[in-house]
C-alpha cells in the first residue's frame, strides 16, 4: 500500500501470494491476488511470465492441474527462447509426470536437457533418466505412478500423504525398482522437517544397500 504496484515491487507482491498459497493454504486468496495483478496493471512480458508461473503453481496446490498447464503453456509461448519460457516448459513436463503421462513428460524433458540454463538442464536430465529407467523396468508403472503422486504431495507440502504414497511405491508388485529413490525422497522430506538424524539414517541405508546405483554419489 505504501509503495504501490509496479515492476519494482513485483517480487514483494509475489512473495505475499506465495505465503498465502504455499504456507497458509489460502488458495482462493492467492489466485484472486494474482489474477488481479494480471487484469488491472500493465506489465512487461517477463513480469507477466513470473505472475503466471506462480499462478500455475497455486492452481497445482488447489488441485486444478489443467488450469495450471494452460498457464505454463502461455508462458512457454510468450517467452519461447527465454529462461522463463524454459522454466514453464519444465513445470509443464513435471505436471504431466505428476499425472502419470510419463511418455509425454519424457519427450518434453528430453528437449530441455539441452537448455541454456544449467539448473533447468540438470533437473530435466535427472527426471528424464528417472522416468526412463523405471519405465523400462516396470511396464505396469505401478511404483512410478505412486512415486509421482508422492512428489506431487511433497510439492503441496502434504508430507503425511507423500510418505503414504512412497510406502505404496515400496509395497507394490515391482518393489525394488525405485526402493533407493523412495529412501532418498523420504530423507529429503525428513531434512525439510528438520529431522536430520532420520534423514541421515536413510541416506546411510542407500550407501550400504545400493553402492552401484545412480544415487550413491
């Protein structure tokens, strides 16, 4: 209210919307604030892209995944050769991964491995390798589907549900295919929850049981 709405204060406005959506779970409030920014102010293309990316994320939190993919696709087209456009493409690919559309997600991620942004390229490579390895081993994709659902729950900060999906991935018919990944994902969540000793113990299990797998380093 004091400094007004402008490109200079956009980060402050986005932080406020992030607080409402991700931490207070006031999805409707966050969506309303971000739509208000889009509808009532003039922005540069990159500003519009940042607002729409966050709005897409909030729709993912609110379980409106199709509205989210629409927004990500709009940013892709708006800034096709920009890092924000590549980020939108990555979020779209990950969204279809969450939905269990693994072939479509893999195709998008394979393209992004050549991204000029190292972080996006590395993230795309990691996820594409994970999908490829588990699609090859698990033709029914049971474990992979549960794991993807666990990562979606983690994104929503619903850690209890994430643990339940990870347990389902471990207990499926194809147990063992993603077991080290399940342990690693659980360790990451425990780390987020500041339970460092539990996170450490799970990492130690990976070192002992899976010395030749990709996660060992």
